[in-house]
C-alpha cells in the first residue's frame, strides 16, 4: 500500500504514512495550490486526477533506497527521496507553480 517502507534515521519519528493520511495530505496540497482534482486510494498507492492528468504516488521498495516514493505519469516514473521532494514533483507535474507561497510577516509590536 502507500506506506513508506524505510522511515528514516530517527526511530522516534519512524511513523509510516498510511494510505488515508497520504490521500488527505495530497488532497490538501491540491487545495492549497488551487488545483481542482481528487485523490483516491488504490491497491498500489494513491491516484491523483487533476488537469486532465492521472498521476500515481507509489511507495518505493526497500531495495530502492534512498528513494521512498515514485510519482508515475503514464510511462514516466519520477523518484522522490522525501515527502517534500514528492510534493515538489507533484506540484510541477500539475503545473501548479504559479500558486503563491504562504508568507508570514513578523513585526515589532506598536
């Protein structure tokens, strides 16, 4: 399923990404980027349908380390070594690069 088979170096943070959590994260990311689409759990991972594209997010096998995720579009597979890398690749694949990043402004109190 959509669990990352090798969680990383810190065993206290070694939590697996279960399919519902991955689907929810990807759905929230689509909304944040202003992309109309949907994410569905499949037997291999999560399918994302948006902008007339169908993409699949599939966990990598342990022997593919340091790759943790594959972003699959038709016959192309793009590796991602982290969730951040996966989200970046997904954002570019969906052409959602024009979405403005959220910014926080900090100033001194009056």
